[in-house]
């Protein structure tokens, strides 16, 4: 059985290695640059501009310019373009010699994850030899990414186990079973609390260090407190620290400890993919329930092992005729809800067809891995329950194995929460009514990127006007350019540059100054693909 534990830990390291080479934080997409990627321009550009699929935080953007020798050149401080929150720019203060230049950029996505990349362009002609910019910053970025994953895994794993442990112990009071205080010495509990607080502080500083610009701390020291509100992950860490401090309040009633522990677990739901999924309240509710039942399952296994060890150490006999049915029922409910909430989360968040056909990329592969671990855990739990019923004795090696598989499930889930996922691809096809007239409108894919809207009008207009507005951001109206196919049919290129709610408006102009206007809203999910 020990060999199995070693093999499982080795497999965990394999998962870590696989995810290290994957684009873990690829949330925001670079859509357009000037100068163009790989393009040629005749003279020095006045400024460099980069357009992304999401709005940017002005205090957390970075841009550097390197020549063909890998030498960094002076560049103006990057800023968000006025009126275009998804675009950043930086001025080029001096003339550039002929040759190839590399632009290295870094931003944070809407959910607070750092994203970085680079592209190149040439002035006049390309350079014969190009030296890549120093890899030091890239290695530092990868280091902070992997450090943050390890810190998150440690903090979330401990909190899940602790919440489940306190929750089950509180529910088992009626069986006069040992409390957590009697199962774990005060020194151990204080050490775990201090470790969690230290991990939370470390997460904050590592997260801030991996951000562009001055990082989270730099923005806060500058008085820009709104930056923290714009980052769900930063808010999650702040709430986590406050709840941990509340746990240290002396004289707290017994109910408050499992309640605060449950709030700590529920808080994790706001640090993943809950944002950008429609409806958002359902996505968050499912995540909270999923995390709580996983905590109950893992904490329950820990409580069982600690309680039976306590029985052996103190020679106090448990009333197994009452405790065993209670424990089995509780674990059965936790396991069932874990599976059901996992299925519901996948239904709300992603495209099932892509996942079933193994076309969901790394996220889809990890989902299958998580399902496999869940099935294995259910098999082990069933076998252990039957054995406990027949022989009234548990197999501790088997119990440790089940506990370890649960920890692996948590590890996989943390990686999945930071990866791009295959969002469900929906189409839009509606007949819009206005002034007793109708227009048939169709958009094949409601995903990020440039799509084509087809419009069929009841009669030929003199002119068709179209505008697009991003409702979640103050970006103003974008004038679209309808392409006439015949008298009543039009194709309209429509760019969805970021996830969220968009409103389009169609205005048909007829004779005698008559106009008919149709409008509607569509939602673009966060994880969609343009292809």
C-alpha cells in the first residue's frame, strides 16, 4: 500500500510538470497590435498600441521594447487608451534605426490573473540576426506562477480539510464523539492557524510580485484602492485574511468555528472562473456548494481516522451502532452532491461535446482526470464501507489512500480554476419586432472574436445603419459597416473584443424620413474561442 502512495505522489508531480508547460494563465487574449505582429513599417511609429479581449487595469500594465541585439530601449510609461479600456499604448520617444524590434507586454485579466507575451515588428527592413530579450523576467514570471499555485494548493487543501473536520465534528455532537479540540492538541491547532495566515500573506506578496506595473502593493501605496476591488483574487485573499483573524477571537461559541471555516471554503469560489459565466449567480452558487461538500467528504475521512485513533489511545469505546450509520449516510450524501454539483458546474461552464470528444485542451483533460479520481474515490469508499459493516474494522491503509485521492482531486481542481476552458458555443437567431415590422437577425457563434451578423429586412431600405455597445464598460457606440448582399439581405462584421453583455442596434432608413430601429442584447462568455 505504501508503494501505491508513492506512485500517487509521483503522479501528482507529473501533473504539476504537465501544467508547468501549459499556458496556465492564458485568460486575456491579445487581439490586435500596431505595428502589426511580424509587419514592416517605413518610419518610427509615434506610439505602440495593443488591443486585448478584456478591459485593462491602468495601474497593472507593462510594456518593454527591445532591439535586435536584445537591448532594452527607452519607452514611455504605458497607459490605457482614453475611451478604449481594452487597449494600452506607449509612446516611442526617439527615432528607431532600421531593424527588428520586440515588444514584451504584461497585463492582468478580468479575473485577476497575470498574462504576458511578446511580438515583433521591423522598421525599414528586418535584421539579419536577432538576439532574444533576456529570459530573466520570463523565468521570474514562471517562478511566481508556480509559487502561487503551490501556496494556493497548501492553503486551500488545509482549509478544506479543517472545514470538513469541524463541520462533521459539530454534527456528531449528539453521539458524544470527541471534539476537534480533543482530537488535536492546542499547539497543533494554533500552528495550523498561523501557517494558514502565513500562507495567505505569502499568496498576496507572490501574487503582487507577478503583476505588471508596480504590482498590487504599488497600486495600494499610491492610493489606488479600487485596483483591489477590480481583482477577484485579491479580494478573495483579503476576505480570507479577515476570516482567519476572526477565528482567533477568544471565547467564541462552538457554532462559530465551523461557520467561519465554511465561509473560508465558500470564499474560494470567487477566485476561479465564476466571473464571466451566465448566469453568474448560479455559477457561484454551484461552486460554493461543490467546495463545501468536497470539504465535508475530505474532512469526514480525516475525522474518522482521528476519532478511531483517539479510541485506541484512550480506550474509550464508540457506539458504532449509531455512529457508523450516521457517518456512512453523511459521506454518501457528500459524495453524491460532489458528483452532482460537478456535473452541474460543467454544464453551466463549458461545452460538453468538446470535453466528451477530448477536444477541450488541457482543461478538458484535467476534467477527465478529476472524474477518474472521483470514481476511484467512490469505489474505495464503497469497498471500505462494506468491509467496515462486515468486519467492524477499518483498513487504515485503504483510508489513507482514499484521503490521498481526495487531495489529488483538490490539486487538479486548482489547476482547472486557472486555465482557459471550452465555453459552450451558442448561436443567436431571433426575429425582432419594431413598429409592426420585423427583422430576422442571426449570429452563428456568440464567442470572442469577429463574427458576422446576417440581417433580413421586410423591405429594401435606402440605408441600413448598425451600432454596437459594450454594456459592461463605458466605451461608447461602435459604428458597424453593413455589407449589402441584395435588396433586403445584409452581412455585418461585428467584433466581440471581450466577454460580457453587448447591445446591437439596427436602423433602417426609408423614404419620407421614415426610420425603423431594432435592438437586442447578447452575452459573450469568458472562455469562448473565436475559431
